[in-house]
């Protein structure tokens, strides 16, 4: 199947409204919250007989995960897996540079990350066979193949498997008011594709009550705020509480069906601690500058604040940049060195330093990955690289991961894995493993069909 050419991407809807937040609570009836112990014993989810639950290096070491989803498909050959000995039409313009770990090199346009390599586990053998953006997103973010594979034509639906953060919210509900899963700064979307928004970004058949909390906009903008957590049109919390009481009176006959979720939504809207967790003005200018005063860097800083406040899973999607993101079909090298790699380098390296300084890195898993890699052969005439799912790279750090290593190996031209082939589902299973959820857990969809949480296996040597 030829790799589709991608045009620019459009903005999604404005910030999540309070009405949406309250509706989220009302939709909780389809899948009630359960504790992990009950979830694994109540018949809705169960362990297979041969499960290694609770066993294995690194299992449950991480308390939280920040996934940096590099939307568009980053070129592994120009970032983490350079081939300086390959022919010119493959190796490209960039040079590898040494890192703090002998024997590990990265791109010259990752100078800050090169100085943090002792924390990084670089997987150079990520592979699958789906060149479509949308269905590949589902595979990576859920650990399961999409309803329709190799397709940019299918939109999100409740037939989708649950996104990792949504599944964690279902299986490991928190005690606090903050959502357990947050996505920012948008739901990745491809307007040139018939399907538009990529599937696999919400709770799928677990139900809307467990959809990640969507935070949109540019946190670097001076006037940015999470409008869904502000007072409704200036209404103070006391008046909102009175409206809550009125609603409870009107809905008394049905309150038992969704009262708990609705109460949680009202509590989120009126608790100042929730708003403070999203308040970047509480960070010093020095810290904000270290992450980079751009949307990606400030999203990563916000992700750190949320994890510190108790959020389990934060997915930071590469933002709407109006230029096709990392989908570098043309002008690959200028786009990478000018627009893409510098903010990625600054944000990821600052996040590593910040978590280490706060003694949070050992319990926070970081994952940097896109939906696929890029074709080794540079496109003549426009210096682009096309879609290439057969080989790509991913980077993990923290959360029990053993840094200073590379896992797997691509062939001499970066076209296919030479050893250690790792699927997107394996990456998802590794995240679950680190967070203490067995990836072979049996769950049931909305039709009561038994399914494994993922189709992959954790890459245990990374721990």
C-alpha cells in the first residue's frame, strides 16, 4: 500500500467546557468505577492461568507515565538511529554525536538529550506493517489493532479499544479529584483523511466515563487557561453548589444511577486544588524557560505538575503546528533541524532533569514514540522521507527502566529490524507492565466479549 501524502492539519474543538465535564459524569452509568482488587476478581476482568501478574523485573515500579506521542511519524534515521556509513541517499544530512554513554550516539540536533543518555533506553527495532496514520495510532495507544487496519478512513467509536490512560482510569481509579488520564494539547487529527480524528484516543468500549480529560490550547500563551475548570461564566463556587442541589432535587429519582460521577464532576469544578495543579504561573521563570517557551515544552511542564499532583497517565501529543508535524514527506531536514527537534530536545531533556531533581524519575515512566518511522531512501526532488512502519525508534526512561542502553538493532540501512523486533503493542504492554497492570489481563468489552488488554508482551530486558 503506498504511503498517503498528508496535507496540513486543522484545529480541533475549543477548550473542554464545563457542560462537557458534567456530561462526562452523567455518562458513567455504563461502566461503574471499581477498585483494582475488585476489577481483577469481579468477572469483568480476570487473569489468564499463565499470567505473570506481579512478577518480572520492573513490574509496578512506575506510579505514573508521561507519553510523548510524536504525531506524524518521526524519522528514526535522523533522530535516534543514524546510519553514517549508509549511502548518501539514505544517511541524509545529519551527523551522529557522542552521548554520556560510550557507544551510544544520537543526532547532532539532540545536543541536550545527548547529555542525558544515562537515563535513556533507545529501542531501535519498533516494527509493524501499517503505513496509515489513523489505524497505527490506535495500535500504539491501545496495544491492540484498530477495528479496521491499514486505514485512514475510520473514525473513533465505542468499538475502539481503550487508550492506555483510559484503561488505567477504569482499572486503577484514584482517590483524588484530579482525572487519572489527561490528553493535551489536542486529539490528533488528520483532516485530509476520511476518518479525521485518529481512533484509540478515548476509553472505547470501557465507556465515556473513562475518557481522558482533554486539555487544549497553548500553555505558553499568557492568557491560557483550562476553561473547563474555571467558574461558569464567572459564577462563583457557592452558586454552582446551589445549582448542584437544585439538579439533585430535580433528578432525585435517577440520582443513584450516576450521582457518584456527577458529584465528582462538581467537586472538580469547585475545588481550588484541582485548578492549582493546572496553573503554570506557579512555576519559576527559570523552570519554564528550561522546558522552552513553546507549546510542547510547556505541555511537558504541565504534565510534570499533573503527575506530581496525582494524575496517573498524561499523553502529550505533538501539537498542531500547521505544517504536518513530524510527517516530513518534504523538506525533511530543514523541518527537523529548524522546527521539530529543538523543542523536542529542550522539553524532553528538561523533563528528565526536573523529575530527577524532584526525586520522581524512578517512579515516573517516560515514553517518546510516534506511530511509525520514515522510509530510508530520501525522496528525490523534495528531500522528504515517506511513511515506513517496518522500522522505527522509541525511547523510554524512568519508572524502573534501565537507562544508558539501546535495545534491538535495525539493519545497515534502517529499513528493518535485525534483532529484537518490537511491535507497538509491545510498547503498550511495557507501559502497562511498568505501571503494575498485567498486559495479558482479560477484560470484557461492552458486548461482554473477553479480550486481552493488549496484544503485546512487555520488553522486560529494558528494566
